[in-house]
């Protein structure tokens, strides 16, 4: 009997603690997140551009590369 009572009490406490509504974000927090995402995205794009230059350097004059570039 005690085990069932403690189990029910534990389930009620867990359900009550995990069912809280999230706090709304302020405009300053939103802007901070946007700036961080933009900064990381730009860093990833720059890294991809550096890798692409090294990979495509050998194929720039090939006719296959020209045909692939025209289909995109």
C-alpha cells in the first residue's frame, strides 16, 4: 500500500514539474541568438568556399565540369 502511494506521489510530482510553460524570450535574447547564428553560418559558408576552391582547381578546364555547371 505504501509503495503504491509513494509511486503515485512520485508520478504526480514528476508530471507537475515537467509540465511548466516556457518563459517567453526578450527581444535582446532573440537578437543575440540571430547574430550568433548568422556568424556561425557565415563561417561555415566561408569554410565551404575555401574547400571548393581546392577541389575544383583541377577540374575548372575540363569539359565535364563545364557541362555540370550549365545544368545547374
